[in-house]
């Protein structure tokens, strides 16, 4: 239908092309100059961003790679087995043995931990308990439950009822997740065999054999060998990844004796591995690198196991008449080289008690017996009549004594206002120097000591090293003492008297020395020299010792040696000359000196100690072995302990030594 009149048209429609061209002209008008200033700014910002990206990607890539490495890699260190220790003949004194453990790899239990956590949370919610533990507490409960479940499996197989320690477990989980968690560390070989047979191959439970110290001879040479203890400070030598977070399996370190003194030598080279870990800290197999531990270096000691065992057996279970156990020490030294052949101290301790760990009860037992003290190097006693050898040397050097000197012994000698007795209180009459040594005549040496003087006695004692440690490679005490007027004044607040000099001449008046020092003295006398530096290490090519001479003439040296030989033949050590007891000695001439000293008991109790001494060497004319024995006793009035108690111990050592020198007859 059309309209009655035409529709009006818009104004711009009268000239459409004109209108359209005008619109286009307005749309393509030139850029606004004010916008142009932003172009270089935007370009600069884009270049800055691109440069930053390039810098981060090209120049800091190594830094980010290093951060990623530190965050996602962990280092695990495994201690090496310690080196073995042998005696001079190659016999094993300390070795290693396998110790069986069952461990659990916690990083393989992630799924079990999660499922157990969900189960525990569900149970709490179903019970409607208002005191629901926190999520972290439930995680701890879940871990313990899973670990105990695996331990119950072990208990079932080997018939035990062990329980996991929740505190240890959590500490291990938080601090040493990558290391196996030890469930049991004292498996018997039978336990190990049953578990190896019944545990699944892919079980997180693993059987391991760690290396622990083994002492095949129990308590033999325990004070020399020493013991080890557990340590978390495993030494690392040349193992890569020192900047990584590191986990260390527990190793061992020397705590006493040779084990401590030569710890670095015996320690070995640690091994281990470097692993990648996931964000939760669990390791990803296989390791990025692995190194096998290298066993420590072996050590050969100068000890002769046969002599060591003989010395310890001779001292074992010795008691006084009142049942008190006699403690003491014995030392044997190679005269020519200073190598220690035996160094025994009683009471002692069984070194195997330290594996896997020393119990408090055993520690207390050793402590109550006095077994920790190495009496050969750390116990200091008056040398008693064995010091008369040094009194004689001092008198010879001072011109107060001649080889043929005789002195009348009437059983007592008045010095000042005191009467000093000979040990047997008998009138001997005239006694010559060699017999004075053999019979240990106090009156003879009181007289010679006074004639020689305290300064010369002290000088001679220091010349032979009695005022200082010997320098052996194991621990020594510091309580040795050579007395003089200054010492007495400082210690007792009193002046030195002639009686002190007389007492010093027979090995009292504050003189203190160790059995090792006296063994060195015996070795020095045997060579006619003044020092014997001892060593506990064996060297087959060790040269013969050469130290300063005693300064004695051949006649004086011969007279001293004769007196020491008569000690064994007819004197205080004549028990060693008994064919019935020691038939081996009929062709072995021994030079010796015995003695018995008195001192207050260092452990109290109101008793005095009588220290039985023996020092000597053999063969007398060609010395090869020197011995010192010191035994503590409590028998009142015992004056002949050196010959009765100490000499037989030396006899057993010499008997063993002589038997080894005698060629075996063909059967």
C-alpha cells in the first residue's frame, strides 16, 4: 500500500557521494603529535624487558641451575671400615666383623603413610570425638603405626616383641629421611638367616651388615689398643657435593689407646651417594653418583702377643692374704730398639663389651674395679730398692763408691735423731757392693746416698729420664717426681734433711715413677746408656738405639752387672734360679733388681700399699729383653714382695720369651 504523498528523504541523502567522501576525509585525518612521544618510551620498555629476559636466561642460568641443584639433590655418606691392627708377627689384634641389622626405608612408605593417615582421620570423625588431633599429630600417629606394623612382621619371623621408639622415629623422619631407619641392630646370624629367607624381595624392610670392631683376644692389651665410640661426624675426603645437604650414617672414632692416637690412619675413606629428591624430600632412584667406602690403613704394633698373654695370665687373679685383688702392671721392652713387647695392666676390661655400646652396668663394674687406669703408663709409685741401681751409678759418678767398696751393716744406722733399719734388721757385718745389690742392703745404700748427696742423686735420676714422660704413642700420666729441697718445701712446708737423702737412696722420699719408666731404665742399664725412648710401633728395619753413655768405667759397669746377676743367683730374686720352677733358665743368665716400696693408698681406705717391684734384663751378657713389674699389695710388714710377687710375673714373661728363642726339635 502506498502513501498518498512521497516520504521525505534525509538531507544528506540528496548528495550521497559528497556526504560519504566528507566522512572519510574526517576519519583519515593525520596522527596527533602528542602521541608520538610515547613510542620511544614503549620501545625502551620493551627492550628493557627483552634484555631482562635475555640476562636471566643467558647470564643467570648457571645461578638458577645451581639453586635447583642445591634444592633437589642430597648427599648420603657411608663410613668406611677401620684398618686392622696386628702384632709384630702379623697376628690380628683388632679387626672388623659384620653386625647384622634390619632397617626400614621410610621414603618407600609414602603411600602407606598417606593411607594410614586417612584411615585414622576417618575413624576419629566417625567416633565423633571432640578432641580430634591436629593433622600433624595424626601424621605422626600414622607413621608410627606403619613402622610398628613392619616391625611386627620382623618380630613374627624371629620371635621377638620389639617396639619402635616414637621419639627416635620422628627425629629420624624429620632430620634423616633419606637414611634407612634402624629397627633392630643386634640380629644374630640365625635371625639374619630367617629374615633373609622370609622377607619379600621388594619389601621396604632391608637386611644390612655393618662393620664393627672385633677384638679376638678379649681383654688382651686393652689399655694399649683402646676402644672406639659412635660418631655422626664421618670424615669426608675428596667426596663431591660438599655444598649439598648431607646425611651421614653413624660411624666410629677412636676414644682411647691406639684407636684414638692413630684414628686418622685407621679411619678409612668414606663412601656414599648423591640422590635427587622430590619436593617432599623423598629420594629418586637411581643415584646420580656413588662411591664405595675404602677401608682404613692397617697398623702393626711392636707387641708380641705371646708375651702379652703370658704377662696378663701371670697377673690374673692375684690376691693378698685378706682376699684383696692385687693390681699392677708389667712391661717388656726390646733392649736394642726400644720397641715395647708387652704392656699389661690389671685389672682391665673386655674390649668386646664396647660393641655395639658399653652398658652403664659394665661401665660401673670397670670403674669400681679400677680397670680404666693403665697402670703401666699412668700409675706412679715409689721405685723402692730398684732405685739402688741409680744410687750406685750416682755414687760411682761422684767418686763416692768403688767396685770393691765394703760397708759394715749392723742392721741399723742412726741419722740425726732417727734410727734407720735394714730390711731384715740383722747384723750382716761387712758387705761388698755386688752383694749389697743382690741382698738389697739398706744400710749400704743409706751410707752411699749420704756420701753422694741429694743433688747428685736427683741429677742422675733426671739423667735417666725419671722426671719426664717417655714419649710413647699412648697416653701417659704426669705425676712422675724426682724430689729435691724445693719440692719438699712447696709440698710439705718443711726443709730437706739427711734422713730424706737416705730414704731417697733406697727409692722413697717422694720419688714417683711408672712401670714403663722403670722398664726403660732397665733397658738403658742393659746397654750401658742413659735413655731408652720406647715405641709401640713395629719397624723391622728400626736401627739399634744409641743414646748417651752412663759415664761408668768398665770396672764399675762390671761390678753393677755382677750385683744384678747375683740378685737372681743368690739374692732377693733367687726364685727365678730354681730349676724346679724355671728349668728354662738354666742356660739363661738374668740380671735383675727387686724392691718393695711403701706409700699411702691413693684410693683411701686407711691402708698402705706395699709395691712389689722387679726390673731386669736377659741375657745378662748380651741383653735383648728388659722387664719391669710393679704390683700393689696390702700385706702388713711385707718386705720381700719384689722377689715373692713381682719376680714370678717377670719369670713367666721370660719363660715365654726363652721358649720362642729355642729352636723346636723335630718330632
